[in-house]
C-alpha cells in the first residue's frame, strides 16, 4: 500500500487509498457539526501519521496490527475535529501544551456528540417516511 494524496473540500489528505476514503466519508459527516465548522478554516491537510499515531489520542486504544480507519465515521470525525482544533490553537499559540491537549479532547467529544445526535435523528427520520 503506497502513500497517496488527494484533495477533498480544499483539504489535502495523505495516506493509503482506504485511509483517504475513510477521511472523505468522515469529512462529509462533519458538515453536520456546527462546532467543526468553526475550526474547519484552520485545517489544510490530514496525514495518516497525524491520525494513526499511537500517541494521537489517549481515549482510543490503537492496535498496530489493525489500521484505525476501520473505526466508525464518528470516531474518525472526532480525530479530524481534534486535529483541526489543534491547528487552530497552534496558530493562536496562547496556551500551555497541557491545557491545549485537554481542550482538544473536550472539543473532540463535543463534535462526536453532535455527529452522534445527527446520525440518530437522520435514522429516525428515515422511518418517518414509511
């Protein structure tokens, strides 16, 4: 599996073809997160190394034998949201690293909740048409 680059919505995505496909799916879902829309302008690239890093997120247990892109779109959306928030904070550079990581984790949780709520509502709406 070689490394590829593809641009989606103005964001350069670097990684395997499977990784790129998962990122595109998560980015499409993220359009339904109002919180993510606030940090989207700060995100210009997503690299598999940023998402797949074993130290990227203490809340997830990464298995080196299984790529993270097998996780749900909500989880990947959270990874992307955290990365975008980290990019925003690094441009502002006003906080200590420890506080910034805590805020990144809190932001990720907020976005994941928004995505989960959207998916639940979308699922319920699909049954209302029967």
